[in-house]
């Protein structure tokens, strides 16, 4: 079988979130599948970090990139040879028209839950393009039970057409010094409104006396401006080779988001034995269970403040018990398992 894949989400230098998911699934399929052949569709030449071309793994570069999923990709699927037997998009957007059965991967539906946190142009595209993609997809891979439930509710998708494929956890290196000296609480993720960072900073700076710094690691997203604040340090994007030591050396990782499809940094922290404090919403209780602490609704600065105080004053015995359980639970999340699930569904629904 020839499997076509839109891998543009993976073909970026600094991978976070959906980019990381796409890259890891692509790499696992390359390593695991010795039976099928693959044709990888990209707008630009593959980065050197992507799997190397071989007889069973070829790249098809389609120019121009403008309206790529709406026009350029569909034209190729209709007229170029060889033609895939099935097409997998490692992201929300399916080709607008296609003669080939298509499957898509949905990270979350935050744009429906919290539209005010998105730029108007992005919101319009997300709503319109995701709606048609979900409608025409033969099967959908959701990254959590919470996302699956949201899909079924929002788009009336039959449950049999949605499979949960949890992201895995990267086994990060912890050797070497942390980027930050001293005691600090850590946030890892893109800086954007639904991450609730303004409330986090307000909560953190209202604690007296402050017993640590707040370190914010992540690239700048939309509708967010960094504001110089005492005891708050911005690192920008941190690569995986430095992220492990940064997480491991922190007093805890906090994710006060209004909505998360999964939360990869949380599982990375759990695997490294670092306490986690997350919002009790969306997928986070599903991922953390009783292996961490929670920020309660309505997730404002007062609730975040109480969560931070609880984290910093957690008794040693309770903390140790949570960390043991968290490490064990993190082993449930495997990129290998995720890719195997996707391949299993492709074989079942195509052959």
C-alpha cells in the first residue's frame, strides 16, 4: 500500500505542540513500517532532521505554497502519479478535494471553546477549514479522550470514526546545568492567551514572601506581549537538549491553561520526577489523574495563587508518593504506540 502524508507540520525547525506530534509520528512510521511505501508531501524541501529518502520513503515537493491544501495538493492527488491508496494529514486540514480516502489528526478545538483568544483571521480559517476537513475525513485521530468528546459534540462525528492516539513523551536528557540558577517555578509552552499567563503572573507576584522565581520558556505566539516583571524570567524557545535539565531542576511545572488538547510538557515533567500543577479542565485531569496538583475553576489568579502555595508547601511524603505515581503513569504515553495505532487504523479502514 502507498500511504501519502501531508507532513508540513513536521517540517519546521523549532518544533512545539502539533509540530512535535507530526515529527514524532513521521519518524516512528519511518522506523517501524517495513511493509508499506510512503509518499511525503511538503511545500518546501525537507529539513535534514526529517527521515531520509529511501526506496519506500519518497518526498513530493509541491509549489507554490499559497492555498496549498485548497488547490495545489488536491491537483496533485488527482493528476500526479503514483497516486496514494490513502492520505494522512498530520494536522487539522485535509486537502479541500481529494479522490483518495483521507484521515486527519486533531489536536484540540480551542478555537471553538475560547474564540476570543485567537486572531480573527486565524479563527475564520480554523473554523471553516476544520469543519470541511472533519466532514470529509474517513477517520480522525484525536490526541486525547477530551478532544474526541469535543469532536463528537461539535461536529456530530460518529464515535467509530474517531480514535484516540495519545502523544508520547520524549525522554529528555538531564545532564548539564540548568539554564537558570536558584529556585524557580517553570512554565513551558507557547505564549498565547489561552495559556492564561497574565493570570499566572498576577498570581505569582501576589505571593509574599516570594520563595522562588517564575521562569517562562516558550516561543511568542499571537496576541501576547511580554511585560518586564520582577522575579519573572522569559527564556524564549528552549530546545529539547536543554529542556530536560530545565524541567528537572525546577520546583515544579505549572500549566494554568484554559484549555489543552494534551499537554506534552506536563508528561515530560512527570517522567522526570518533577511535580506538576495544572488546570482542572479539558484533557489535563485525564493525563495527570491523581499524579499532580490542580488549579480549580474558574482558573483566575486567586485559584492559581492557591495552587502555587499548595505546590510549594507540599509535604515531603505526599510529594514523593505523587512523583512515583507520575513516573509510572508517564510510561503509558509512547510515540511508538501512537504510530502503531495510526498504522493499525489505516490498515483496517483501507484494506
